[in-house]
């Protein structure tokens, strides 16, 4: 039975794409995911392209069926109660779904009709949505005339018109300028405060940092899960990055002179994790005169967590799409 505090429960979620050749092996996109999304939270799936985010989004949006495994949304089974799931779900796709030739209000009217809304009830919901998202003065403006940030507000207003309990967003910050991203963040936080569960996919570290809870996806598997701050604490100190003419040799000698977590060479730089790193920096300069060109010390990031868990840098890879 689904937990009363879980908006989404997934168990053993698997999905594979056919190989490039008919007789070739399938390509696993999701390899048995288990996760719970707490109700009333902002929950994120962060990963590079190729991690499985698009496939997972399609399944949660009821656009694709998993090979195996189960998903329940507020207790409703996605496989056998898809109609009930859709009533509880609002979806904002990465690609715009607005009719740019229609006004803001007309887009909302057509969305309402899809959910069987009409008359005074629909007009009341539209008025409330326009006010809620600061669109009242734009109601008769064609959406093609709006900025990217305002269009995103209209998309979210559309998705929430039928009063769903869960809002699902695919890469919501893509294509937005910094101001619009900040505006989107404030909008999502206000939705959470109103009791709406927000579930999003993203490849932006900053967006992942703003989530209450986060799953790091890589090649169809969960490599880390937890609150962003807790995930970064596992690094155990600061991240020191050194550049020089011989990074391989520098890393080898660092391991000998300064015992601790082994240095790693990544993209021509030496990376080490240390507590009280600021004290180490002066000692490094004395120990290796002329061998270090630059040193940076930074608090751990989600990218560091990804590297720590997978041994690979966070980078975009092509994701198969169905």
C-alpha cells in the first residue's frame, strides 16, 4: 500500500530501447529504479543527457509504459489507473505547448475544455490562475508576444488549471535567462507552500541545489539520493584543484607527500579532497615549487558528488528517445 506521505512511489522501474539493429541488444534506459517523492516537496532528478531523465519523465507523464516495475501516485497505480493518475497530475513539457497565435486566456480556455471545465467554474479558475501568476494584465495578449519567462508562467498556469496535486516539469529552466530562472524558482516555492508537490528533471546544478530532495541519475541508475546539502557533505571537506605542466607526476608525488584520499587527474588538472584545505595550500606551494601554476579551493558541489560516485565528470551524452 502506498505511503500516506508519498506523492510518488516507484519500485523496480525498468525500460529499454531496441538496439540500432533488429538483432542487436537492447539499450537499457532505466535499470530498476526505486524512489519515493514526499508529498508537498520539490523533488528533482539531476543527470547528464543519457542518464534516463527523458525516459523517466515520459513514464511518469503516462506517455510510455515501463517494461517492468510499478509507479503509484497518491495511491493510484499508473498502469491500471492511468485516468485517475492524469486527474492528479499537471505536466509542463520542455518544448512549449502553447498555441502562440492565441491569447493567454484562450490558451487556458482550451486547456480547461480538455478537462471538462466550462462556464463560470472555468472562468473563475482562469481568473484565479491569471492573478496567481501575475498574468492578469496579459490575459488578452498573444502568447507569441511574451518573454520566455512569461510563457513559462502560462505553461504552469495551464498545467494547474484542473487543480492537480502533483506538477511534473521537464527541464523547466532550459532557454530561460537568469531573471526568468529566478522567477521560476519563486513560483515553484510558492506552489510548494500551497501544498503542490513539484517533481522536475534537470541538468542544471543550480536547479538541483534548490530542490528539497534530489536523485542523481546516470546511465539509467540512481547513483545518489538525498537532500543536496547532505549529498555534498559526503565529500568530506573542500575540493582543491591544481594545474601545472605535469599533472600526472604532480598527482603521483602528492599521494606520496600528503597521505589521504588519492588525488585524481581530471581534464588536465589535479583534484584532491581535504579537510582544512586552506592550510594545505601553503604547504603545497612550498613542497612543489615551480610545479603548480594555479590552485583553487571550493566547497563541494553536486558535480563533485557525481564525480565521487561515478568516477566520471558530469557531462552531456546523447539520450535515446522513444
